[in-house]
C-alpha cells in the first residue's frame, strides 16, 4: 500500500467538510447512476436517514445499462479470492431485503460448471476457495464422462471436468431494482431520471450539472455510472479506462425434458476463458436464457450503431453446437452492455484530490455483490470506514 493510499484510509474516520448549506437543491448525497450499484448505495444512505438523490440519464426503468436484465446469477463458485468475502457478506442482504419487503427476490437452482481447459481449470480453484471460505457449501466434482452421462443433451467435445454447485440461485434483477427504488422513496430519498450529467464541480459543496437543469448541490457525490464510468470520471479530472462491451441475452425454446430447464450453466473454454452461461426458464415459460461473453467493444452512447447481427448469429451457433436440449432459433433477443476493469479488480474509492467524490465500479458480475459494494460506497460518502479493507480497490492504482 502506498503512503497516499494509507493516508486515504486513515482519513475515512473523519467527517467530510462541505461548508455552509445555503443552496437550493441541496442534498446530503447525490448518487449518479441508478444501476444496481448506485441503487444499493442510495438505499443504504436513505435507510440511515440521509437526504439522498439518485440520478439516472435514462427513463427509469430502462434497458440501456448493465443492470437491466430480468435475472442475474448468484453463486459462491468463483475463481478470484478477493470476491469470496464480498459474496458471503452479500447473501444476508438479499435474504434481509426479502424479509423487509415480503417479496421473493431469488430462486435456488443448481449451477453446473463445465470446462474444456487443461486439468479441469478452474474447478480445482473453485473447490479450494469453497473449502476455505464456505466449507458447508455442497458441491460435487464430475469427470467429463459423468457430465456427458448425466447431461446427454449438452455437447462439449473437449470437456475435461464439471462441477455442480448447489449454492446457485437466480436473482430476480428487475424486481429487485424496482423494490429498492420503492424502499429509497419510503425512507425519504428522491429519484430523478432523464438527468444526464454534463459536469461535476467537486466544491465543496459539490455541484452536479445535468443537461438543461439547475445545478444540484450535495455534501458528497457517488459516481456509480456503470458503462459510463470512464466518461463520468473525466468530469472530475480522472482518466481511468473502464471499457464497455456489447452483449446479448437470447431466449431459446427448450425441447421436451431439457436439462437446462432446471439448472444454470457456466462454460469455460480451452483458453480458460469464461465463454457462456444459461439460466433456467424463470422469466418466460419454456424459454432458457443464454448469454455469451463476446466482449465486443462499444461506446455506450452508440450501442445500437453496432447492430445485433453478429450477436444473434453467435448465440444461435453456440446453441446449435453445444446445447442440444434447445431449439437453435431464439424466440426473444435482448441486447445489453457490460463493462469491466483492466486489472479485473473493483474500484471502491474516494477521489485522490476531492474526498467528497466517491467512485464505485465492479469488475465483472457486480450484481451479486452489489449490496456490500453499495454499503461500502455509502460508508465512504458519509466519511466512515467501510466494514472491509478497500485498499486494493483504490482508484489511485490507475493514476
């Protein structure tokens, strides 16, 4: 850890100084980005009695960002040890939100992981991490022959191993976002859509300038802009590469007795790359959801200019080649945007020059750990120390 990062962590114990509150449109916290990270952040702030405003550039709800799918996966199987404490800490939040609202927010479905990589990677890594962090989680390793025998309607010619993880679940993502927004309002928070942020003046107090709107003032601003993170950070003088990629969710009719009607699937190829995933028929009757990690670079403001022909073709080709249990013609197709971080580590950090500007971005599948990331960002926004060590997630590593 650098001295600058150490000083940053020590400063978390002190309140953020912002000057006199003599402005209209003044809030304790403004959160930019109403995806799952920003929404959980606003929820935590509002539940603590903060006067919070959650902003988004699109009408809410919408399908333009990276948190807008109907479902998302939740599982403990992971290849990065830094994720494990966050995953374990997130499960109680999902259950607590269910209890608080009386709504069903996730469904349990076994997860089958298949790999074509040498020596069965990443299954030994996953098993070691489960044993270390969650020894009570039942999982079962399968040989290539066992996978083929138990799931004859899946075809992977170079299969080396499989793993069944019974901690798998499907998060009802769209429903969760709606409920969190309702809870934010119930706690006294506000939500403003159609507010595209053009400029942020760190202050203090911070001023957020939305297109054709009066400035909004706040003690603290949290940037949780998802695929627009790089663009948002430029407004506060930071050049950080958080590339966006074009993705797709396609829904394919299941053949009678299809194994994928009841389980989720994750596929790693020979190059140890995460290639594809499926969800069972949770969203639409008799339709299995298939997603591909194609990583096609895209400007998030010009998503539709790339067209969807390649994505549609690749999804149908994948199903035709590997998923014999599905009809290879998709019934429903939904485009989406993903984003990632070059070193595959999250950003949970304060601005190096402006302690009242907080930055949050998750490397990869952030929906599943969003309750804990949102809590950490809320802590930072309030000048508190998060409950876990965030030193490796500092934005300073890019500067």
